[in-house]
């Protein structure tokens, strides 16, 4: 069985990725599971650099193969906002839901509602570092729908569906999601024997 550390304490993200893994082959640990209390900053201006920062810190601490991800919602009419600042769009210590409120306010009167979620996953082991990307295109609604999910899920409808991520059970969300696509690429890489030249 392969032990992997996922460099996050976001339980929603852990649950999403754990649901994609074969529990008989992979043992997934969050930072909390691994006994790591350290907060890892996300100071960079790209998803790639933030994912690398988090995975690098945890690999240095543990020496165990690990991965991290950073995800951004990129809205076409807002020139890619909120992007890398998606989790902090309304401020570092804003109240729950404030990011969505700011997004909907910024999009008042905007007819082009096209957007995409983009996840960059960074995997590190002794031999090097690899990146995997997942993209889910969709549209931003005028108001929230659904009580599930997290982040911007209540206002995002993926292409091919008429339901928001917040209206879906996890198995349905995984048919579309950006995080699922990046994770599937990582799993294919690992199951192929993890061959290939490191990117770093």
C-alpha cells in the first residue's frame, strides 16, 4: 500500500480526493492525520507556485511522497478573477460566503457568465516533482443554489449539467470536477510505475 500525504487540512478537499482512491492501494493522510500543525502560506501569484510551496514544505518535513493542490475560479468577464486569490477574494479573514458575495456583486449586469475552475496538483517524491492540471468549464449563476459543496460551488454550474456543484452528491460532482481530473492524472502516473522525467 502506498502512503501519501495530502498537504491540506481542508476536509472537503480530502474527502473529494479520498473518494477517488482505491483504499486497498492508497493510504491518504491529511496534515492533521500526519500530526502536522504547521500553517503553510500561499504567497505566490500562480497556482503552480502555491502548490509547489505547500508540497515542498511537507516533503522536507516528512520525507514521504506527498502532494498539494491549489485551485482557482477563473471568470472570463473578470479577466480571470478571482484566480489564485479565490480563497481570499474578499479578504484574508472575511466571513463565510463573502467570496461569493463579492463575485456576484462584481458580476452584476454582466451577461457573459463563462468561468472555469482550474486545479494544479503538485506531487513530490525523492526522484523529483511533477505537476498535473484539471479544468472544469461552466457558468456563474445570478444567485446561489444548493446547500452542499464548499467554496464557490453554490454559484457554479459545470458544462453538461443544469445543476450547481452544491446541488450534487460527491459522486456526481466527481464526474465533472477539476480536482477529480487532476487527481486521475496523478493516479494514472502512479499506476504506470511513476516513470517519466521530473519537471523539477
